[in-house]
C-alpha cells in the first residue's frame, strides 16, 4: 500500500496497524528548530509510540557535542581539575533548549541537579563511573524531549531504561542485552502514551548504569523494537538514507532503496557510518524491518533494511571502505600439508591479545589482516619474532597503512564476472592489490590497497557499477 503527501509525491506506507519505534540522532535534537521537526514527525504518525533519543549533537560545525563535554567533565573530575566551567557549559546547552522552546524550568532544575551529582560519585573501584557520565547526555535529553512533547499536546512521558526493563551485562562501555530484558520491555507494547527513552545505556541487574559500544542509541532503538515486537524501526538521521558510496568521495551518489540485513552488516562493518552494525542484530533476530530516514526531509522514503528485499538492485548495492589495517603475509612451501599450522598461528595472536579481521589463504600462503592500532612497536616485534620461531616460514612480511575496500550485494552470486570487472577497474587506475578476499557468503568482495589510493579505488568501482 502507498500514500500521497501534500505535494502529490508517492511514498511508502507502512503496516496499517501496530507500533513503530523511532530513534532520533544527535543532529536531530541539537536545537529548537530541529526539535520542532521531530515533534511534527511524531505527530504525523500515531504508531510512533516509542521514541529513543541521543544526546544533543552539534548545532554548528564549530559547536561541541554534549557527549564530548561530558567526556571533558569526567576527565577533569577524575584528575581533580576545575570542573565548574564544564558543568556550566553542559547545563547551558539544555538551558538554551528550554529558553528557545519556552519549556517549564522545573525540569531544567532536575537536569542541573543530576549533572552536578555526577561529581559526587566515587572514583575509586568504580568500574561504571565513565558510563554514568556518558549516559547523562541521553538521559537528560529524553527528559527535555518528553517535556517538549507534553507541552505541545502529546501524551508523552520520559521513561528510564531501568523502568523499561532494559537489563544488560555488567561490561562497562560494551554492554550486551540480557535475554530476559526483551520480555520485560514487551509489557509496554500496548502503552497508550508516547514513551521517550534515552538511548545508549541500560542497567545491570545490580542497578548500575552501563553503556553500549559506539552507536549505542541505535542499539537501544533496535532492542526496544525487538522487545515490543514493533512493525517498524525508524532510524532518523541527517541524510536521506544509505548511499551506495561515501558522498564525501562521490558527488551526489545514488541512495539505496532497499537492503538486506546481510548487505547492511557488511557495509556497516566496512565503514558505512550511518548505522552501527551491532545495532541491527536485535531487530534482525526479531525479523523487524528497519528504515533509515532524514529528519530534515522526512517524506523521502529512505532506505529499508529487511531480511529479504523485494527491490531488484544491480549485483552490487554498495561500496564501502575503512582505513587503519595492517596485513601479515606468511608463505611456506607445503603449508597445506603441515598439521596444526593454522592453530599455531592463531595461538601466537591469542597470546599477544591480538584479534584478526580477515584471513584469506592459498595452498602455500596465508594473510592475516588486523587493525593496526593494536600494534605498538614492541608488540609488532614480538609478533614477528614469535611467528618466525613457531612457524618457520619461507617468507614473512608485514604491510602497514592499508585500506579495505568492500563491494557488497546479494546479487553477486547470480552474476558472473563481478570480481573480474572490479579488478580490471582497479588495474586501469594502476591500483595494486595487497589482498583480495571473497567471503563464503558470496555477499561481499574485499580488496586491500594502500591507504593513499582509497579514493581513487572507490571512484573507479563506482564508475564500473553505478555509472548511468
């Protein structure tokens, strides 16, 4: 089914009955004009009964995010430095919103108290201290948004993750949802109110605040959607959807109309910053479609992410890239017949607490790709020495400053020659391949190249697969 906007444009219409979970990012909540847009979006669709919010983002390119101010506050408090100026700057950000929106200052007083109380938390033996500081941005912003909604005629209220039942593992900065939490959250599915929920954190069973990893508010939205068995999880940001390539590299790239979860996970892993790859998992497991939309252009259909897409794209749906990799090349004649070779290699990595990202191999050689920020000079020297001692390779070398370029698309399985087209496009630009790896899922092909050739490679691949 479809509907028409006032301008006469055709837009997708979602599911005649049910519940939608909506998440708004920091840029959507940074100022009064942005919050007016958010209000209108929620008012337009009665099914938008669960609203997950981030901390206020930047109002201008020169502005500072509230989260960054909270990090500064935490560091100064921890180091016994002057904190009053930072506290005042944080409170002022909320105060500006209250003034511009003409909101009841009683809520602002509560927010100011909660911000100041952070400086009373114990520093010693407090593994969750940083989480308390970070979570404050989202928590207080949810109170602002709920107050704003209520003042503008919506039956809305702030609800803390604790009341909602969002229970997580006690892993500071890397919390994971506990299975019992989804059952607790499901109780709220039939709510008659609009519940405004702070993103980014949950509570441990011992009652401690614990934050998710990067992209945490996206994770909260996905968890709530799974818990209430939402018909749709709408993730509002500041772009019209997911582009086939980075708009900073490709001028006016196409928007992807529809993606599968597998395609999105591959693209998110390889550098697509619109949605953190971990955020998809709760919604994916609950089979809930996700749509990426633009707060500043809400009637654009955006990008839909589902378990199986109906839109037939070309074989390649997107090109992503990420920097900061190193590769270790190991060659040894008859490696394939040497029992335990792979096990001994992985044991060396494990002993040095190194995780690897990819491990393409041949008959007599294998390449380990890992994030190079793990490699201090000391660890790298120990790694190479131990690999030499344990494996006795014919050749062993490490290459730094690599970028990984990934082309993604479920349709590649049915299309012959995608790899050949890709390598030919890169060869024409004289881009040397340090590594090539096709996943067993056949949804992606990855190329390792020198970092300085990254933009040239993306442009070459874009011309090959998306040039009109």
